[in-house]
C-alpha cells in the first residue's frame, strides 16, 4: 500500500523504516506515462521507491505558469500506487521552505545560464536547490530523472558529483506519444491546432539526428521549424559542452505554441565539428 506523508517528521519515520536500497523519483505532479516509466525503472532497481510531488515555486519566473500549473493529486496518487510506489512525499511550500524564501541556493554555474537558463533566468538555481533539499531529506541510493529535461539532468549530475552527495543519478530516455510528441504535463495546455504544430519539434530532431555533419544536422532540423516561435535550436556535446568535436552529441530545441512552451532533445552522432547555437 502506498503511504502519503506530508511533513518532514512523517518522511523521516518512513525513511527510517525503509529496508534495503531506496530510489526516489521527483515530480511536480500531473503525472503521465513518462513519470510512470521513471517509477517503473525505480521499482526495477530498488527495494523501496519514494516519489515526491511538489510544485516548486522557486523554479518559476514572475511571468511563468506557477498558478495554472496542473495539479491532479488524487490521480497522481493512483498512478504511484499502480506502479508500486511505497511512499509519496507531498509537502507544502511551507514544509519545503520553513524559513521562507531561501537566502542560500545552489548556483548552477555557467551551464545554468545558457539554453533554458538564458530564457528562464534563475530557473536552474530553483531546480537544483529543491532537488538538493529533497535528496538530503529522502537520502536515496538512486534518483531517476527523465532525459526530456536534458539540461536539468546534466546539471543535477554535476551538482551531485561536485558536492559529493553520494547518490547515483539515473537518466531515463524520453517517453513519447505514438506520433512523436514528447510527453509533458504542459501538453494539456495545447489546443488541437497547437498540438499538431508541436509535432514539428520531434520531426526537426529526427531530421537532424539522421545527419552526421554538424552543419547538416542544424540545417535539417531548422528546415522543419519554419513558422514556429523558436527560443533556441542548439547542437551541443553530450555533456552540453559548447563545441562537440564529433562522436555523441545532443540536439536541443525549445519553442512556444500559443501560451505554452515546450522543450525536446535527441542524441546525435557527429562526424565533425559544429557551430555553437542558433535560434
């Protein structure tokens, strides 16, 4: 049976009772098949699975969608129960930030200021701060994150490594609809026409990934994005270094469809060097 705990004290009791290896999956709720896949992977690799459900105000900018971010708690609990989650930690902002707005946060470094970080200043400081706090509160052996938020995953790995937090971070490939659209809690905001237009993102990534020359990768992807409000289309190293010199790389895109902003990415294998970034 899945237990729901809401306070630090309840979480500490549940964690103390856990026997064997522990995995955590951190979410903001509005769970979909992508989250279910993370929970299933966690279940395969750990004796105890913790899920967190917390809409973190620290990672939303002043003009972003914090107020309207979907909240479907009862449905989320049902998803967790179906996937064998042992404990759900669902704190309020007051539980997560008992002293108010944190005066000390985790700075993401230079990688946090490009791509998503350039479009959403302060976003990754909010993400890393809450992830760091949740890792310390849940004390897992493993933590599972989706590759759809690839820059976030890369920064979390860097934080855990640099701060020696002693947790294994596991990336899980992006889960997609049959037509290629990456699953996201924000997809529910899309109108029918916007959802059709959103397919250009995965189409562009697939077109780029079919190429091996860096310039051709970007050109093929860019050709599929005509008519979209694109924030960025970028080709980076697998570690998001600016200049992939060949081998494994990552093609990333972000675009706005109406009032909804979507991101996506795919791995690419390169034969040469590349330009850094294009909008």
